[in-house]
C-alpha cells in the first residue's frame, strides 16, 4: 500500500492511505507520461497476447489500443526484422529469461524504426506475465551509421600502410586532409609501427590537399607520438607550394624531416643521417 509520509522530529507519520483504485490510476499516469513504450503480455492465453499498453507505445507505433490489445506483438515485425533477433526473443520467452535486443520494427504506416526492446518475465500472485519496454532509437542509430560511413570514407582516402624494408613503412595520403583524418592516421601508423617494429615511417603527401594554411602542426603531433615509441617520421611528396607553407609555419622548432620523393627519404635513411628540418 502506498503512503504519503511526513517527518516530524525524526518520526514518520502516516498522512493518508491511497486506495487501490487511486494507486492504479497514479501508476497508469506515470507510465503514460514515460518516454518509453510499455506493453504487458499474458503467456497463459493462446499466442501470448498483449493485455496492456501505455500511451507512449500507441504514439510510437501509430496503432490504437483496440488494434493492439489481444494480439501477439509480432505484428510489429517486417521484412527488415532480423531472424536472429526474433529467435533470440522466442528463446528468452520460452525460458522465462530477460532479454535486451535492438530490432527493426514497423509502425502502422509501414515506416521502419529501430526499437531497443527489453522483455522481462514477472510473476504476480503465482501468474507469469512479460513486460516489454520499447525505446525508439532511430535517430541515435542513424547518427551512428553516419559516423561509421565517415570512418569508411576516411579509410578509403588513406591507402594501406606498407612495409617496404625490414624496418621502414610508408603510407600515401590522397584527397583533402582534415583533423579527423589526421587523428585516424596517427592512431593507425602508431599501431602499425609497434606491431611491425618499424623504426622509420614515411608519409607521402603527393596526392594530398588541405584547407588550412599548413598541416605541419598535425605532422608534428604524429612525429611526437612516433618519437615516444622510438620511431622516426619522414614526410615526402613536398611540392614547391607545400614547401612554402611548411617554411612559413609558425612552428619553427619542428624536427619533421621532409623530402620531395620517397626515394630521397630512403637514401637518407640508408645513410643513417640524423634529421632536423630538411627539404630537398
């Protein structure tokens, strides 16, 4: 029984007891005000039908209560609903286990949405029920897919890192460079250097363009990361325009070694020369 209480000098006094009808009305108002769709099913009845739904579920799916109650919730499934997700839910219900799954469902107008579904068994007065809560995560899902697509595009614009000698690796950059691409490059080239014991890493920028005045600061960040790992960085493919941008960069103390071609960089490495700033 719910109670309203008031504390007076450390004592808790009961102000009023709520009737079961009032409790039920307040509970339903709370559930209807939730942003999460809620249904209750009764597995004791044929086909485990829905016996209760809140207002949020109705708004989320576009169906009326009359169209929902009495039906198995599989009516939300459609051509894009993964079979493995369906089997996962069936197995959990059969075993009376809690299950959490992100599944593609469909509204009454056949528009798809991504549903983060939680199904949980509940025993009340010796009877088994299943409570299902649904959260529409379509926007969140689309944002994740956009991020993944962007990462895939970054991968396409960065050619594979290749070992061209026992302790030398090179990677060619093409397209327009930005901060995110450089962060990805830094992570990948450091991982590769560690895994393959690379002492000299060459980044070729022959096919690279950038919007900023100079990318030297970004290359310096990669240089420092590799230096901590015991590796050296060389930048090749320096055009006259790129050389001018490097020279006029405010970071005059950078020790990034630059060359016009990969061949010259390899000759430099072969001669075991120590690198300061060098443009040739």
